[in-house]
């Protein structure tokens, strides 16, 4: 039976206690703290981590304890990046100061991931102030490609706040128009450099001038931003903005589908900029899945996903490669720039791919990918987030780029001896990439695997992507959604949680829906 319920950690207004209690999971945080070399402290140091997390994050329990551990580990690392500034709270990418960052060490490249991940925190003040910082706090919101408007809208799908969005709307409209001045040219497509897409030294970047290209990344981001702004225009009762930005979105979508789709390769590709004719690079790159992050493609384009599970395509033991492995430009290099996107696995792109795959499985009728494929990618991603320390101890770890065959964190290996046999100060200093906040993970558990699909309306949609007969139980508890507290649990025998057999949904501690099997459920709240 499927049941979705809402309830607070210790209890709720009805007097019914939550299914999971925070102290069940405190040992994870204690262990992370004990194993940590806490070099850089910000708003919430290790000693205060559990107090913060126990009050703010959804609780998750499942039989796969490595996956469960990674879930809590990534929340533990996320809170490290909350930073108090004169402009309010922000979320950082690197813990140490790096020379290429903007004000207060901010970098907008992963901000979209920060919002999608952080939207599940109970306290909304962090992300509301972070959103204002990008457009009113002296930040650099166009230093790198960004889907900020879309991500801020995604945040408010979990914590609705029309007044907040309407107030921010003029800033987001202005930001979009500035992007058009900077990166929209006579072709009708947005272009970007590899570096400013956050993807240095890509194979496709070598084809054009100055690594410039019409990429599925920035064009998809701008589609997502346009749709979000149109939605905010509707909320603000501005028919002009709603109509204008819906038209922009439709135009960009058409450009992506007709010009960036390679019908022979069955994949979205880069068109290098500056060549005599607009022709696509002859390489498939993982960011070709980005259009599904915003549900842009048609059903016929799903054939592209066959490349994800192909060992000549992107499949590798420690995560998907950023370039198809059959291509002559694919390489795993321990020389040159430490951050190359011509082969290594990057959590940034794995995050986009997982969200895109969840959208494919939720929003499309197709026969290419299954829930098992999502499960395999998610668990591979989880198991890649580890490192064997010099003392032989295996510890949870998130860093920059991975060797997809060995699991070695390439950038860390390079940087640790780059300058006179030790860490390079000019590149960020000691353990630059440790606890790197350039990706997401908890959101894949909450909105992907367990399947809470945020909506604009007062609906609660649950569509778990757990393959049949994988687990005998799971529970996601203390989820703050639309002002309610949600619990989703599954109990094969009914003995684990004592709430009956099957899948159940609780809202504020009251059972609202159930099913004998794991399946999609929708209720009004």
C-alpha cells in the first residue's frame, strides 16, 4: 500500500509523531565530523552541523546504507557553504577563496544546483536572500551560464511565495535582456565559451574560434529562464511579460530541436561558432542531455538516451564520461589544465543528467530508458562520492572531476603536488575542491527516486522511480512542501513502520493516500 503523510520530526498538531526521528541519523553527522579536516569554516561549523540539519532537512531511510550515507553527507557538505555576508546569506561553490570568484567568493555557475538542492530546507530565508544577492547584492549573475530564474521558480514550487517572485521579476527580466545583448546573435541562438559554460577544454570547443559555440546548455538554460519569467509574469498579472517570454521560450525551443539536433547521430550537439558554415561538431557530449532538464525535446528524441548506457558512449564504472568514449578526442589526462571536460566524469553534469532522466521517465512515453537505468546511474553516482585516504580509510568525499575508470579525483591529485610538490596557492590552496558545492544529490533522492514532483498548484504528486522488488522499505519524512509536512513511506510487510502494507502518503501526520504497490499518486493538499 502506498501512503503519503505529512508530519513534524517530533510530532504535529494532531499529536501524531513522525515516522523517523532525527537522532536515528545523528551518527552519520558525528562520523563525518570526526573524519573531517575542517580547514575552512563559514556560517555553520561542524560543531553546529547537527543542530542545523536536524531542524532543516528531510529525513531519509532505506536498506541501501551507502546511498543513505551519501544523502546525509551531501546535506552535511551543503551547510558548509552557507555564508553570511553584508548582502545577506549566500551559497558558495568553493570553501577557500578563489581568484576567479565574484563578490564574497560567489560563483553563479552552480547556483541552479544550489537552488534545486536547497529548496528542500525547511528554513527558506537562506535561498530567498541568496536569490536577491544575485540581482541586488552587487554579484556577477552573468559571469557563467545560468538557469537562475528557472531554479528560483523551482524553489517556490516547494515553498510558494508569489509576492517574493513578483518583487524579483523586474530583476530577472533585466537579467534576461542583458543575456540577449551578450550572447544572442544573428543566428537566433545563444552562444557561450567552454570556460564560461563551466566546461573548459571540451572536444567540441576545439572546433571553433576561442572555444565559442551554440550549445545545448546555454540555449536550454535560457529556455528555462524564459518559461519561468513568463510564469512570474502571469503571477504579476502582466500579460505583456507573460506573452513575450512564452514567445521567446517557444522560439528557443524550436532552435534547439531543429538546429542542435543531429538526426544522424541522434543527439543534441554543439555548433562551433566562427566557422564558414554552421555545422555541428562530430562528437556527442554529456551536456547533450540538458534539454530534458527543462522537458524541451519531443518523444522522438528519446533515442539519444541509448548513449548513456552504452560503454562506447558515456557509461563508465564511476560515473558517466563527459565525452563519448568512442571519439578520438576522448581522454583522461593527468597533465595540462586540472579541470578538463573531454572525458572525466563531473558531478555537475551527472546532476543535470539525473534530473533530465527523471524528467524523461516522468514526462514522456518512451521505451528507451527505465527506472532501473535511473537507479543504476544514481547508485553509481553515490558510490563515486568516496575517497581512500592516505591512512587507508574509505570516507565520503565530493570534489571536482573524477577518473571514470578508477574513481580517483583527478583535480585533487593534480593540485596536491602542482606547486613545488604541494598545493598551488594561486589555484585555491589546500584542498580547494574538498566538499565542492558544484552539484546536487539530495534532490535526486527526494524529487527523483522517492518522486515528490513539485507543482505550481496545490497538488502533491508522488511518482517513485525505485525499480520493482528493489527494497522492502523506505521512508522520506519531514519534507516541507507548500506549508505542509509530508511523509512518503513504503513497507512491504507492514512491520517496519507499523502503518500497514504498501506505499503511503501522510500530510501533517494524517494518511491521505495509499497503494498496495509502488506507483504514481496525486492528491490535493
